[in-house]
C-alpha cells in the first residue's frame, strides 16, 4: 500500500474511479487533495445565554469567527466517492493548525464511502480564528490498497448533512464551555472600568471634615490639663442620684 501523489490523484479523478465534485486542480497538492469549507456550520454555545446554533455561510456573509475555546463542526464543500481499492485519511490544513485550530473527525475514509467530510474544530489558540466559505480546510491523503476491499456500509454513507445526534448535541448544549473564559475576562475588564468611572465621579467622603479653629483650641487645652482634672471612665458611666 502506498500514498498517492497529486499526479495519481488527478489520474484517478479523470478515469472516474475517484469522484470529487466539484474537482479543482488548484486544490491538488504534491501528495494530498484539499477540500473546502461548505456552507453549513454547527457552532457550540458561547455562554449559557447564547445556545448552540446552525450558521449558514453565504456569498454576502462568507465568514465565521471561531472564538477561543469554542467548538464548531463543518462539512466539506465537495462530495467524494472512494473506490474499493483506495482508502483515505484526512485532517486540518497546517496553516490553520498553526493558529491553534485543532481538528476531530473520523480518521479514515473507508473504500466505497460516499458523501461530504464532517470535521469538528476546537480553537485552542489565544485569539478568534476566522474560517471562510470555500476556503481550503481539509487535507486528504489517499492510499492504494493491495486488493479491493468490501464497500463501506455504515451509518455515514451518502453523508450530505450533519447526523441528527450531532444537531441535538450542539443545539441542546447549555453547559459552561471553554469559550466562556475569554468572554468572562472581557466582562471583568468592562466591570472594572465601570467601577473606576463611578469612583472617580463620587465625592471624597473625607473632604470638608476639617475641625473649626475653636474646637481644635479646646481639644488642645483639654489635652494639657493635669490628670487630677480628668474624670475616670467609670465615673462617667455612673448614673446620677
């Protein structure tokens, strides 16, 4: 079993043995093929008030910002069909991985599988990462088998959308996620700025509490009296007869 070069990938596509629709020669790499971001995204909650949602990328709004700590799931723009004598492995392109975007998905594409690739992404970097409609995202490596295998017949055959359990998981999630950490930090900074602003606008509680000169003079005189003239505290507390 050997990994197919870009030239061999093109040959298989031209023969109709490997199906990639739509096929774009610009996506052919030396030993891989790049698939692009499709139009539908499942985005996990950013807080308990902002639940998971389905995002539709369009020509007018082609971008989605993945916040630090947030998980999203994407489908490939292209559909594929793997021949019985080939298997594939896929992951995220290194240009996005170096920014801190981690990928989770089925490791192998079995012989005979058909559909769109489904990949879950987690931003573990310090800043939001933007993905764009039809931007190259998946990198697929194909290997030729020593003999044809039985065709894949699992639950994800002819996958054209996210499975129902994935929709339910993302859209019903309400728990705290890592994405709330940077948002909480931003909120704390905002609250601290508001408190500082309020403090600056409040009058000084000690301002204007200076003693009048005559009071100061009486206090000075009383402090200079001999102890014999001072009344003990016990006597002050006695009730008069």
